[in-house]
């Protein structure tokens, strides 16, 4: 599995405008809605599911990264978004540091294996400090997409 399999280029945001946890999630969910990956009438319910997941425990895993994720009945195929905040966001990360890179992941209710595989793929990528630094310092969205593609290729060999 490659990240680009579930995060389309159009779902990459190079300059998140949001400044708090809930609005970051909403901004990313809205991108997926705009790309017709989420039905507009399910948007609030998906937001609720993501916020509920955050209340169980922050998905701000540290080192400037957060991976908000949930499964939802309206999702038919795993999908996601990738975003960067240039200023950093207080996301209640485990290390107490601001978060700059966000992977949002939405999966169908019945796709535990695929959901876990995608989370594992994201986890392997974000453990790479070079990846985190390159994406954080990328000049624009196309460069961020290129870095995602490069890490996908490097990790598939």
C-alpha cells in the first residue's frame, strides 16, 4: 500500500489556515467533501466521529505530527488528506509540542485490515526525520506531493 493510494494530490494542503484542533480537522474534512470523497450530508457526523476519537486520546503522536482518523458508515473506500501548518497547531500532542504535519484518514466501518495497514504505512513514513523535515520545509504543494511520492517509492522497494 502506498500513501498516494488513499491521499490524492488534490487532498494535499500546503498551508493550513486553522489554528486549533477542531478547525484543522474541519478544514481537512472540507477538502475531502470538495473532492466528493465525503457526502455533504454526512460531514457533521464524520466530524463528530473524528472529535470523539480525539477525546479517547489525542492523535497528536509527537515530533510535529498528528494522524486524526476514524471509520464511518458513509465511507465506501479508504480516503484521506495530508496537510501542513506553517505556524504549528496545539493539538494536545503526546510530547506537548505544536503539530505541523497532519494525516487525516477515513475508512469504511468494515475495513479494519485496510485501516490498520494505512495507519501502519503513515506511521512508517512519519518516523523518518528527513521526511518530516523535507515536508515541513517544502516550498509549495507540488513539492509536498513529490516528497510523498518519493517516500512511497523508497518504502516500496
